[in-house]
């Protein structure tokens, strides 16, 4: 698995002229036709590790529309692993587009209740999974572990233009931890939480950074104002922003992660959050397969 540097593209808008701001988008969504964005970054070293350990099977967890489940299924098919997806909640037929794709890639799908799902990081629960499925390489929910942080830290190394602030959407916070680790505290990093009331997000990010770098950095923060009501919650103004952005810049954002981040960046620029003269780099973390879930849910 080899991440070529993803392109860095400048976005032009009259708002940026008025506020004397530059916005560039690092197009990690273009890294791979299916395993795109932060999924590519997070899986890279995990796949290497699984190969190195001689593992034949990957087991992971996710929701029914999870980008991570989608990516792990594709990665398993591409790099020769059996894959098992443990899905939160009720079995639904017909399978939605995400799970149908995963299943076509060969992923074996099992459903567990939301209560059981909460136990997914308990040792006893993982032992039970081993009793059921035998040997496997465990990928946590969202693919978020220290090897994922390592992969995401590489994003920063690929950036050769001067900038002031890196932005990314946050779910578990592992991608953001990678950006902080990769920039060694030299540049500001701003995360946009896509979940409501994620009180421990800052703590999770800080812990990953310390575990990975052996030290703390302080010039980062998480904005909690653009979750639009919670995970995968949307409203007409978000949809219309994503649509306009696509028409103007020919870049498709997803409604769960990158749409909320870019919406937030525009709003913060309007509110003079960023100093005039700043250059902002936003990471397009992919997630475009999520549209299929949205579209099929509307019918
Ligand atoms: C497209 C996309 N962007 C951003 C994130 C958030 O990443 P993290 O969980 O590392 O915060 C996710 C979830 O993994 C995602 O699928």
C-alpha cells in the first residue's frame, strides 16, 4: 500500500479576498478510488502490520453506513485478507449500499446489539470474538489506533507550501492526532467535531498524541459548533452549501464529515476567527461513499 502525495488545491472565493485568507484543500479523497481519504492513511500501516504478523483475517467494527467498514472490505479484497465486519444494531434487508459493497468484497457481516457493541474494546469481548472467529488482526472502530495516527502524520510531511493552520473533521480524533503529531507543534491544528456532546474528544486526541510522540503539544483545538445536531445529522443549509461548493469548485464533499468541516471553515472566516493573511489547509478526508447511504435513506 503506497500513498502517493495527494494533490493540494487552492480554492478561490470572494470571501477569501475580502478577508485576506487563502484556503487550500489537500485532496486525500483522490488517494485511491475506493479506500480514500483518512481510511487510506489509517489502514496503510495496519495492513503492513497484519501482513508482517502473518495474519490472514481482519476483524473490525462499525455502523451500517461506516466508511471504515467499506474501506476495510475493499482493502481485504485488494491485499488478500478475509474480512469480518461486526455491525452495530439490527440486521436490515436488503443490505444498504455500504454493506452490500462490503459483502460483495467478501466481508462476512455479523450484527450485534447496541449494548454489546459498547463492549467492543473490552478484552473479554475480544476474547469471545476470537473464540467465535479464530485468529484475526483487530482493527478498532474507525480504524483508529496508533498505527492510524502514524499514517495520518504522513499527511503533514507531504505539504511543501507555507501555511498557518491545518483543519480536519473529527470523529474519534485519530486523524487529528496524526496531524498534530506530524506538525510537531509548529503549526496550529483545528478539528471540527461531527458528533454532538463529545466531551472526551480533546482527551482522546491528547492521549494519542502523547502515546505517539511522547510529549504534549498545545497549539490545537476542536470546534464543536458545526455538528448540525449530531452524527450524520444534516439540514437544508448544509446540503445547499455542499451543492454550491461542488458547482463552484468541482469538489464533492460528504455530508457527514468534510461538508461540515468546510461549512465551518467558511463560517469562521466570515466571523474573522482566522487572522488576516493566514493560509489554511483543510484535509479532504474522503467519505464520499457515505452519499449512497444518504440517498438510499431518502427513499
Ligand atoms: C471521511 C471521514 N472523515 C473524517 C473521519 C474522522 O476521523 P477520526 O475518527 O480519525 O477522527 C472519518 C471517520 O473515520 C471519516 O470517515
